[in-house]
C-alpha cells in the first residue's frame, strides 16, 4: 500500500501543475468559454481536461512501473480512454455531430475487449451469474464504454459539477477494488484512486468560481476511464448504480433531442432558476428552491453520494468480487 503513495502524489502534482499551465496557454491563445451562469459572463479557459489526462497517465505509468505484471489491464484502460479523449478533443474544436459522438467510442472498446478475453460472466444482483459468451466482447463491452463516456458528458455546465461527480464515482470504485478485490480487480481499484487524486487536484481550479473548464476532452476522458475501470474490474453493478443520475439526465435531455442545456437563468441575488420544462437534472434542483450555483452542485453531489453508498453495498455485499 505504501508503494501506491508515489503514483497518487505524481498524479496529483502533475494535474495541479499542468492545470496552471493550461490556464495560461488557453488565455493567451483565446481558447476560452463563457461562464453563462454568472451575470458578467466571464471568459474562462477551457481544455482543462488535458491536465486530468496528464495527471492520470503519469500516475498510471508510475503504477505500471511498480506492478509490471499488470501491464495488460493498465494498457487496455489507457488505450481505450485516450482514444475517446481524442474524440472529445475533436469535439471541442470541430463540434462533431451527435451520431459521431455516440458511435465512435464503440471502436475504442477494442483494447478492453481483447483484455477481457476468457471472462464473459456478469453477476447481476438477486439473479446470479450470466455467461454472455462472445456477445460479451462484441456487444456488452462496446455498449458499456459508449454509454459511460457519452453519458458523463451530458451532466455538466456548472462549476465543479462533473469533476466532483467523477471524484465520487472514482473513489467508490477505488474503495470496492482495493478493499474487496485481488489481482486485476485490485489494480482497477488502484487506477481509480489515481484518477481520484487527479480529479481532486483539478477540482481546486474547477470549483466555484471556476478558473478553468474541463471541456469535452475532459468529460469524455473521465467517463471512459470510469467505464473502463468498471468493465476491466468486473464492477458492472457498481457502475450501473453510479450512473443512475446520468440515466435521469439522458431521459430529460432526450425530450429535447439532446439539444437541451444544463445552464440556468440568473436572478438578481445570483441564484439560478429555470422557468420552462426541465431538460436537465440541474433544472430539477433549480425548481426545488432558490439556490446559488455552488449549492445546486452540492445537492447533486449529495445525490450521487447516496448512489455511491448503494453501489458499494450491492457490489461488495450482495455480489462478492
């Protein structure tokens, strides 16, 4: 466990320092986005997610040096996640069509499918184990990775919201993997902890009032890493529970053909409101009372924490890894 300290420290510092650099570079080159939840609509540097990628890769490679026998799982997670991160980077600059964003991650699942050869069983709570055979590699893994990467990109738009949700999810998978798993499952948990420290460092800059935005490159990457870890660590139950808020977001966004936003409208006292049909979970919270941006974020974080507790219970008590 002491050896794990080095990858965590490296991940945190690499993210923290590279975020500062990205903020400066984004400002100087005009790569910014408007913070529309503020009255003065300040321009905030974007592409901050690149710092998370730098931090996670640094920590993952450090973990690989300490555990060279686990190169297959670490390499599979890195390859799949980086392919999807590249898609997010293209989306930041080219504003890709929804159809491209929805189906391209399927091809990024190839490294995970190759890693998973020989294991095609999923344990489902209160049902038991089901062997999906070849369909596990050609359908379930690509679909799972596509859903986790795309869904994570949907619930964003408020300072620190996506970063904090990712931190909760990654920490949950880390707890499950490290405390209950062995072999690949434990390594998956350790990679989750590496991601958690990277997100924690980035949250310092991304929390309200945000100094940097995560960007599509960041949301796609974090979603794909969480999905890859859940898949490679066989934590499907936890993954499904953790993504329940995103299922709600999907349903709300689908009513607008995925053109809905998560932003709000601003009252004189800087609280946010939404006076139309909600097309995001953020709007649902806005309709519950007069909340400021950081309060809305805290409420959604709290909701995710409840699902995190349930996910850990079902994955470690009902299903024994």
